[in-house]
């Protein structure tokens, strides 16, 4: 084989390896994405459980980037502490090493069977869980075939004096090898692909053990760059998570890099007899060691990150522009749905701010609040349009039943938030404007009732956000219970208002229509929020009937 043919074969093998890996990730996330996301949400009560949940999910998905995106979304809404999120990602680091352990074994005898079963199954089933499972099996077969291609092309390379001299020169350029590996991993968006490539080169003697180990450390750091870039503009929660992940990997690299020569000289047999085993074993042991070092200190690490990387909100940011709708995630609907959910929660934050501001227009007769809500509503409409179009593109990918249900939940919740913005803009602001221009005031008792009612709706909005992000029956029932209690509160408020009317209180008479309409509109807002709970209970009922 000529040098150019060998090089092209290796490049083709790496491309095929990345394609196979994408099939595995796509198949698993589309088959079980919703369940894996809920699994993480339910298992972040302690650092150990968080670590194990990250390890479990990432072992299945084989994408620490996907795990990072999910955890970052939870952190943005304060649904998981930064300490627990970092523990999840430490587990995710270890989880990514396990498939490398599997692929380092001689599984070439399974390659034809995996490709045949995966390809036939992928054609036979249509948009269902078996389709995506077969797709993952096909991906594993393609990865094994790619490794065989790279291995076959690297044999003549290992016999070339020129090639050996090039790779040998890296022994004196440790920092360059580290940077090259980190850059390669960032560009490929896969630390696993880099590790497998290094494993293949090491098995042919092209890389010395010290350089191989440095490549592993570089790949681990490089794997945290993509999530960091994706979340750099996110609110504090998501940004802190990815900064923490990158910082832990970088600090771990700085701690272990000085000892690489000693490890390669005195402990090579501890890592295994064969070069390929040494690479993957070091990958697992270094990730596990990093977890052991940092896991006990994640609370302190979290506080340090918040102090060092706190960034005030940018006031002149165009809030109508989407922040999380990642175009690159559309090929993996489970991740794309997480992106859409995060953007919808951001839309919710904007609408929540409008709702909280609205009471000042009545309490303090502030016309500036009315104008601010009018202006913000235009941005809400634009952002909602972005979400709606993004959801349309996700739906065109052919979703599983669970993904389809989640897509409906996201779009429905976003639509309800947009309706709430309309109510605030067209109804509540008009009522405030009318009250201010008429120069009338609520009675002391009436204003207190309105403020209390408004506060309860704001509280229910927080609960609705939690229900949307973690769609469990328990939280959904609590939200519906709160709606019943709010209806009762509205009736009591109305009775008290009519009593003041009968008593002839001047303020009550002057503001009666505004008072009644305001309570009605706030109740309508609460109704839109509660709809997310009814959807969840309906889905749970249908699931129970199908299993019964």
C-alpha cells in the first residue's frame, strides 16, 4: 500500500468509527432518552447516587456531552445543586470508559452478526424502540469494522522507519501531544473515538506508552470543551456545571501529567500486558482516580466556581434570540428535546418576570411597568416562534412514542406561556392602565387580597416549571391540588369583595370591575400553568391502561 492509500484508509476508518458511535448514541437516546433523563432527575439526592446515576446513564448513552446537557438544564432551574451536578459528571467520566473496555476486547467475530442484525432490524421496524435498538447494534458493528480498518492500515505504517521516527519525536513533546489529543477530541466531539484510535496505534507499537498515556489525558480534557462552549452563554447554573466539568478534568490532568514517565516506567504491568489494554485501563483508572479525588470535595469546588466565575446578567442582551436551540443536536432528538425544554424554561423565566412585575402596576401605579410588559411581550412572541419552528424540525425526524409525547408537552407548555404573555399584555396591563388613568385605588383589604392571590399564582408557576422539567405524577397532582385551592381562594375573595360593595365602600365601588377582572385573568393564567399537570396524568393513565 502507498503512503497516501494508508493515510486515506486510516482517515476513512476514523470517520467510520465516528459514524458508528453516532449510531449507537442516536439509537440509545432515541429508544430510552426520556427514561434516562428522568433517572438522572430522581437520583441526585446525594453525591454517591449522583455519581452512580451519571455512570449508569453515560455507560448506556456513551455520550458525556448528552449527560452534561441534561444536567446543565436541571442546574439552570435549580432542580439539582451544582455539587450534585458535578458528581453526576464525575460518574459520566467513568461511564465513558466502559465501552472502551468492551471494544478493546477481540469482538471481531461478532462484527458480521451485529451489522446483519442491525441493518435488517433497522429496515424492518418503523419509528419504534426496536428500530433504535437495532440502530445501536448496527453502530457497534460498524465501530468494530472501523477498528479493523484502522488496525489493518496501521500495520504497514508500523514497519515504516519514517513513520516511527515521527511518532517517536512525540516522546520529547509531551505538551504538544496533550494539546493535539485535546484538539482532536474537541473537533470529533468524541473522547471515545480518540481513545480507540490511540489504542489501535499503541497496539502496533507506533506510540510509546508515555505518549499513549498523555494522549489519553488530552482526550479526557478535550471531551469537556464542547459542552463548555455550548453552555458558555447559559444562566449561572448550566454555565457553572460545564466550567466545573472542564476545571476538574484540567486539574486532574495537571496533577497526573508530571507522573506519566514514572507510571510508564515502574507500573506498566499494573496497566496490563498488551499496549491496547494499557491504554484503556489507564483511561478507566485515571477517570476513576479523578472521581475519588474530587467527589468528596464537590461542595467546596462548587462554591469556588460560583465565586470565581460569577457574571452579572447582560442587560442589553436580545432576549428574543434563542440561547439553547442547538442546530447540531437535531440529529439526536433526545438531546434536541432537552435543548427545546431549556429554551422553553427560559421563555418561562421571561414570562415569570412579567407576571411578578405586573403587581407593581396596581400596587404602585407604575405606568413604566405597563410599558415594560408591552415591550417584553413582543420578545416573548419572537422567542416562542423560534421554539415552535425548532420543534417542527425535531418532529420531522421520526420520533419514538415517548419522544413524541415529550415534544407535545414542550410545545403545549411553550404555547401556554405565550398565552400567559398575551393575558398580561392585553388584559392585565389594560386593567392597570385603566386604574392609573382613572386615578382610583383599591381598598386596603381588596389590595391585600389581590397581592395574596397574585403571590399564589407566582408560586404555582414555579411548581409548573418543576412539573414540566420532571414530569412525575406526584408533582402533577400537587399542581392540580393547588389549582383547586386557588379556585376556592378566588371564590372567597369575590365574596369579600361583594360584601364590601354591599357596605358601600367608595374605593370598592370605584374599582369593582377592575378587581373582578384582575382576579379572573390571574385565574386564567393559573389555568394555563396547570394544563401541564393534566397532560402528565392523562399520559400516565393511558400507560397504565395499556399495561393493564
